[in-house]
C-alpha cells in the first residue's frame, strides 16, 4: 500500500501565477476552501518575470481607446483565429481587473495628472499597457499574494486558523489528475519536491493554471517550470488542446553570451522608442510591413518618430508590428547576412533618449545587460534575436466559465487556449490571467456548489499514479539500455528547435515526428539514481513525459496546417489561407500507453463571430482574412 498524505478541498488550483492566484481569490470570496499548489516557491511563478505591462483599454493616455479598439487589435494580432467571445470578455473586463488590483494595493506608474500610466506595445493602436517600470508582473503577484494574506487574516478572525480556507502547497508538483467512475474530476496526485513523498488532493474541481511549454525548446525566455504540465495533465484526463501549432517566438531575446541566450528583452524597449537596426545600421522594419497591415504603419523614420511624440498625427512605427512579423523580419535579416556579431540584430535605445531616462524607464533591462552581457544599454546597442516565449495553444475552455469538456476541470492563463488565436499581442497575457483567472475561479465555485455529492478517488488510480511516478527508479536490466533524463531532454529541445521552430517545412516536421516517436520508445527506460529526496533528475524525468506529449501535439498540428498564420510559418505554404481561418486543430487523447498516450488531431470548425462584433471591422479588412461565403451576411457586403 503506497503511503500518501491526503487533503480535502472544495477547489484545487494548480499554479500560483497570475491566473492561479486570481482564481484562488475568487473561489475563496465565494466561500469555498481552496488549495493552491505550485511546483516552485510561492511567489516565484512565471508571472513575476513579466516586464512590459498589462493591456487594458482604460483610455488614460489616449482617450479614444475603447474595448472595441482593443477587441479589434487582439483579433488582428491573432489573425482572426481567436475565440472571439474570449476576446470580447477580455477587452471589456480588463480595465476593471486593473482597477481592482489597485484596490488590493497595487501601485502602477502614473501620468503627470495622477492616472494609471499606459505605454505603447506592438499591435496595440493606443498606449494601453498599465505598468510598473519594467517589473509589472512582480507587482501583480506581490499584490495578489497580499490580498490572499488579507483573506487569510479574515479567516483567522472567524475560525482561529489562517489556513482554514486558503492553504498554499509550495514546491509540490502534481503529476496526475484523478477522476471518479463517471469521468468527473475527483482529485489531483503529486509529490513534495523536497521529500519526494506523495500527496493527494481530493476535490471535485481543479483549476489548471500551470503556464506554458517553453522548456520544450532549446532557446527560450521561459524558466524551468514551463514544461507543459497542465497541457499534458488535462489531455491525459480527456480534455482537448487547441491551437497547439501556434508558438510565439518573441523577436527580442538576448543572443549573447551563450549562457543567457533566450532571456527576454522586453518589448517595452521598443514601446518607449527603441529601434531595431541591422549590421549596416539600417532601420530595417520599414521593409517588412506585410500586406495585411499596409497603410496602418509609418513608412518613413520621420513619421515613425513623429508617432512616438503624438499618436494622432502619424502612423505607428513598424518596430511595433505584432511579434510574429518582427521575429520573421529579424530571421530574414540574419539569413541575409546583415546580422550582429553574435547572430542577432541590434536594438538601439542608447541613441534615442538620455541615459537617466533609460535607467528610470527600463531599470531591469539596464541591470540585466550590465550584469549578464557587460553591455551598458545607455551607451551601446543591445544584440537581440527570436526566442521561444509563449504558447498560444492550450486547454479548450468555455469562455465564460473556464470549464473544459471534463466535468470539474477548469483552466485559465497560458495553459488555456483560444484567446490569442494564432499570435498573442504583448501585454494581453497579464490581462488574460486576471480576467479568466477570475472567471475560472467563479466557474469552479458554481460547479462545486451545484454538486449533489462529491466524487470519490479510487485506490487503484492512486496506486497507478504512484507506480508511474516511481518508474524512473526501476532501471531496465541492461545498464546499456538506460536513458539519462538530461540527455533525452536536450535531444527533445534540439529536435523542436531544428525541425518545428520559427520557420517550418513538411519534410522537417515529418522528421521531427520520427524523432519524437523514437524518444517515446526510450522514455520508458529513463533511469534516475539516488532516492526520492530532492532529486532534480527524477523531477525532470517526470516533466519529460509532459514535454514529449505537448511536442507531439505541436508537431502534428503544425504539419496538418498547410498555411502560414501568426506563430506558425511554413516555408512550403507561405500564404495565409482564408479557408483555414475558420478551422481549429483539436488534439485528443487516443489511448495507448498511460505514460505518453497517443494523440490524434482533428480539424473542427470555429464558431462564427457574432454579427455585432463582425460589424466592428471594415469589410475591406475582413476580406483579407475571411472567405467570401463567410462575409455574405456582413452589412458592408449587403450594402
Ligand atoms: P505562471 O505565472 O507561469 O504560473 C504557473 C504556475 O504553475 C507556477 O506557480 C508553477 O510553479 C505552477 N506549476 C506548473 N506546473 C505545475 C505542476 N505540475 N504542479 C504544480 N504546480 C505547477 N505577458 C504580458 O502580458 N506582459 C508582459 O509584460 C510579459 N512579459 C513577460 C516576460 C517574460 C520574461 C516572460 C517569460 C513572459 C512574459 N509575459 C508577459 C507572459 C506572461 O508573463 C505569462 O504568459 C504569464 O505570466 C503566465 O501566467 P500563468 O498564471 O498562466 O502561469
């Protein structure tokens, strides 16, 4: 009989980033007991790393901004593949969520007249990102943790126990979701990273808020936590993943020195006036304005610089095109041999504003380059290049409640899919976490309150979860057949980097699938030494199966989508194809091996956009994305 520590809660939130913490607050405010489980230290979630800001159409800097403009920008950024209902809720609710944070104690940067300041970012028509210097995520997490402490103090006053309604389980990794005989969520199984001891959370509702998948790629801005756990756990439990072919390669990661390759250089540098230059000193982005954005961006340096002074009298700089466009442009410059000494391009803020101003606006970037690359960004240009940054794909959810197709399973934040379509606009993640974290917390609470009885976890499922978790301690008899988790991880990352990266081709993706299949065969032989007490090799061995499953979803979906759109660019299918716009690629579990099950990908139609939302766009713009049949009912077409 396996030894397991047991806890019972109304709701278990897996992940303590922005999405998870906002869900915790909501569920607790509805009177439910909530466990929040995170595999890193509490407060060290990925959200802390967010730099540039949180997008919300508050209209503080540009009074013309509105939810409708934010809605339009987000749909354009995602190349109209987004779940329009999510985009609508996000655009309408983001300003309230930012205000709410201030009511919890956050303090955003201010305009001279005392309102929350907002900065420019790629793809946003108006300055829209509420920010705290370049440390916005830190302030958001700090504030929500403070709110949670204040709720715990209220609980203590009522019950005598600070943890009677919210308890944090830090450095605890969930490895399996458990369901009852009807197929509804009954709990989550995991282990304490420090002791290796098993832990079971019995709960009718789980909110998945585990973030992204970046550690499946070799060059990434993401930290060690981003191993696609939530994506894989949900898929194994029977949920669908959508849009997995769309991976955002942020245009500006550090390229030098090798030890820090991939670390993010915030888009705020360009938002505040920084410009991209090639080795010839040319501001090359003017050469890369794609047809769908023609007429919307400045065509000369003077016009772009004028726009920085006054958004109304000029068009925006192409340095702030959506990220997919800028990443491809940098890729092309490097391929053409106009790259910087270490294989990137230059990002120049030094010649654009006084040193004190740079230090005031971008303190983290100044510190990061000084410490890591010995570059003073107030005097020299930075060297930057694309880095795997964000996954647009994730768990398919109901926009209003965050529920998946598995009863009791909810998702929010980066591990959910739909909101950002084929490409996310910068700043739209932090607001997504707040809007949909709250909605998932509400959805889970309503679900739990509607249940007549609680689902039961079966002892067999607990035993099976423990067996799978311990398998890496059980080596194959032949020592030569043993696999090292670190080597296998590097092979996986290299394969994804080389064969399913920023520019894709059918031959390469087919080769990727062969390699993934081969890794799938070897993953059963992954062997770790030592015991269960803090054993990073074991932790990686368990994360590896999640990364492999997620990589299969990415590679299979990418091979199937025979067009280029947003974060999916194909050499062999370079055009965006209208017929693909209305199609979602949906990854389903197809049974097989319980460690890394088979995946099938099906093409399914998108819900057509509600007519009043469609009418927000000019027919001439929609014609670039939609088929004629889809536009037959548009008022512009009828006129
Ligand atoms: P996270 O904040 O990553 O939290 C995930 C949580 O899940 C963690 O607590 C982790 O420990 C836990 N977890 C994962 N797996 C398990 C498991 N198996 N068991 C238990 N716990 C688990 N977006 C913007 O909008 N604006 C920005 O300025 C911005 N800047 C960014 C800068 C950087 C460097 C990076 C990398 C991203 C940036 N982003 C930005 C994107 C944004 O930060 C993320 O998309 C967002 O923070 C994700 O939040 P989340 O709540 O979904 O997940």
